[in-house]
C-alpha cells in the first residue's frame, strides 16, 4: 500500500541487476541475464534495460566489451548489446529474484549510454 505523497522507489540509470527473462524477453534462451538501466520512463513506471551476453560466437560489431566484473554481477567476460534494449516495469526490481542491485558508474556507463542513444 502506498500512502498519499509518498514517493515509490524506482530504478535509475546505471542500475545493474540480473533479471529473469520473464521481465525483459520471455523468448530469451537464457533464464537470467545481467542488465543495466539506460533510461527511466516516469510516465509508464518503466525503464529500458540493455542486456549483456558472454557468448563469443555472436557478432559483436557494435557491442561494448566488458571484462569479468563480479562487483557488477558479471561473472564472465562479455558484451553489453545496445541493439538489445527491453522495457521493464519498475516493480521487477522489488522481486527477490532480481536482487542484489549494483550501481554502474564511470566510463563504462558513459559508453553504454552513448551506444544506446545511437541505436535509439
């Protein structure tokens, strides 16, 4: 229940979480993937997330290389994929299956946002 004038928690640009595929793409062959929020949309209480893959056999022409980074919930080297952006409701981040959440900052986030804006 929400009290009048109480602001609800919401995701923010740079929020990293490993989301179950049901929240971003039910047809994804992997059950869970690291995601990063690239845009927050207040109007429909949703955000846009970019997914990450560790599959070296995929064409990574426009992808952003990211080494193994346990601090950002990435247990293998991989690529953030600017052509794979999905809508996720704010409520997904309250689910116990999406915790913990981490905060991405710095050059990596700048490159990810720039790539998202280029593809948007």
